[in-house]
C-alpha cells in the first residue's frame, strides 16, 4: 500500500468497516512462517493489544513541549534493522486520574 511509514489506519477500512480484502497487517516475520510459525503468536498479539488498551485507557499521551510551551514534533525517522523502530522522541505521559497516579506510587513503593 502507498506510504507505509505514514500512520493511516483508515487504509484498512471501507465505508467505515474493516475491509476484508485489505492486506493483512499482522503478517510479520518476527513470528515465522509455515511449519515453524511461533505457537505463542496469538498469545503475544493478544497480550500486546491488551497492554496497548490498558495504557491508552489510563494515560494521556501527547507530544512534548519545550520551555517556551512550543510543541516538539517527532522526527518521523525510523531506525532500520531486523525490526524497524521509530527513532527516540520525547513525549508527555500523564495519568488520567488520581487513582491511577496513586496506584503507580503504591506499586513503586511496594517494590522498594
């Protein structure tokens, strides 16, 4: 599909619904293929989805701002390798509620 580096989830939709004819974005080499495919693939995918959902439900994640209050834009560059990843960038991660903040503090305190 065009512009694979651009975040465009709508490319997998047709009339607001998932397009079954769209290329499957889940087919990744990290789990292997064929007879040697990772047996834990489904568990890993479900756990990744669960973790992302929990993070997005409990934290507000936004672009970082500099000392003058200007938004710092991520570079949009990637580091190439066996697994391509985004170049490091700054962001703001804030708990959505005081309950989340207290839970994090209690968890950290119990680990010490």
